[in-house]
C-alpha cells in the first residue's frame, strides 16, 4: 500500500543571532559607536534528517521533550514554514490544529471564521455548509456565533478551532497538544471524536505530552530528541522506553531531619512486567551523638500524573533492619508488583524523633503489561484507575 504521507530527509535550520554587550555602561556604549561589535550567529537545527511514512487510516503519535522538534515538524507539514532541505509527499488534503487562533481572524464572527478557516483548509463552501450545524453543536458556541472572535475566551476559541478541523472532510489531520487544553468535559469529547475520526479511516498525526492519550489514540509513535528520530514503533513500547530513559530521577542523598540522613535508596529491576517481584534497599545514617527513634517508614508509589496510587508499610519489618553504629539498612522484596503498565516514581513517608514528612521522586520504575496468552483485549486506558468504596 502506498503511504498517504511521506516525509523524506526533512531538515530545518534556524539562525540565532547573539549581540555581544547587550547591557553596557555609558562608556562602553560610546566606544561601541566608534568600533561596533560584530553580531555573532549560531546555527540551530530544529530538525535533522527526519524520515518516516504514514499509511492511510493510520494514527501516529509524536512525542519527546520540549524543544525536540515536534511542533516544527507539524508546521512544516502544514506549510506554515518551509524546510531547509528534504521533501514531503502528501496524497490527500491536510487539516491542522496547531494552536488556538491559527487560521482564524479576531475581527470576524464565529460563523464567518468557520467558513474562513474551512476555505484555508481547502474546503468548498458547500462542504462547509453541509457540516456547519455539527461543527457549531460540538463546539457549544451557539450563543456567540455572531460575536467577533476577539470576544471569545481562549477555551471557546479552542472549541471552535477543534470542531472545524475535526468535522471537515480532509484525509490527513495534524493535531498539536490541543487535547490537553480545556475543561475535562471538552477533553473527553475531543478524545471520543478523535476515536470516531480514526475509526472512519482518516489519517492522524498527533503531538502531545499527554502520553495516556497518545497511547489510547495511536497504535504507533515516534520519539524525537534534538530534532532526530531516536525510536519508532508500537506506542506502548516507545512511550515505555521514553519514560524509563528520560523520566528516571537520579537519586541523591538527602537530610530527612537534622539528625537523620537518607544515604541510599535503590530498586531492582527498574523495568518489570506487572505482577513480577521487585526488590528494594534503603540505608539511613544518623548524626553522631543521636539515636534512631523511628516511628514510621513507608514506600509511596506515584503515577505519571503525580497521584499516589499505592503505599507499602515497613513498620512490621523494623525488627529486620540491620543496625550498626550510626547506620540502619534494610533490603526487602515485593513479591507481586501488581500495578498496571506505566511509569511510576517511588518516594517515602518517614517519622524520626517526632519529625515526619514525605519525599517524592527518589527513583522510578517502568511497568509493562503482562502478555495475554488468550489474546483477550486488555482494558482501555480510560477504564484504568482507582475508586473509593464507602
């Protein structure tokens, strides 16, 4: 099958100018009038030899840290900016939703902007009219339809912009971060709409830092780093690798109280399959002349949203701690680490000498889903979580 979108060796270079002596004394300014300093120029490669292809009906996520080149790639695909070198072959019309207000005019009304933006996307007036009622209903902007866009809130502008791009019949849809903006109800509507769009066979290229929505919407993903593709494949694997490699905090010894110091905290292995065992070790040191009076010590587990999802209480194991002058050590094992797949950080809650507190992000662990021997479809990400039963 011939790809609907081909990106071949795309490179984008920007020239950064640095003017020396931006802040100068009066004397330095006088000297600069006689002998002006040269402006220094630096080449910055936002993208470097990026190549991949997308099949018709495929949903592809693009992830990476800030500055990795994700938005630059979409702007090139949207023809907002030109690549320095390389070429793009698109076998279909492209609609893009890159940021609030792109392709809209603040002086035009909401109604006029629907037709204006649709025409920029290459749609005929008749096509826009056929979808007009659906666009307005989804955006929830009926009351403000004949109001100038400049009087819309940013959330209302987002609703309208997303609705136009999602409902107009283009073959390729480019989305940059918009599903992570807005209220929870609208985010839910957006994700559900994207699932229907995907099910209808349209091609989607989706950039987001919301890795949960990327995994939910996209079967495959691309990881960008410093303008280059460093990984590509199934979304779960690419996201898991990204989290385990770039998200792992480096442990540093720290003072818990004026008398007690956390010298070491380790977890092994750092990447496991859900349900496997995991070992951990902790070492505490006390200041000379002080004694340990440990009342609490728990392991705290947080998901990527920084929500605490599990606690492992160590108070029942205090008798098993190894004691030496000024030191306490313990090595333990969690036989069944039953958290669902994802990236987690581990911290502790402690209580020493009438002082207590939390420490976050000591180490991280990446959990992979169990292989399913019966080929039963796993729960969708949206149904995973925790509930409180009264």
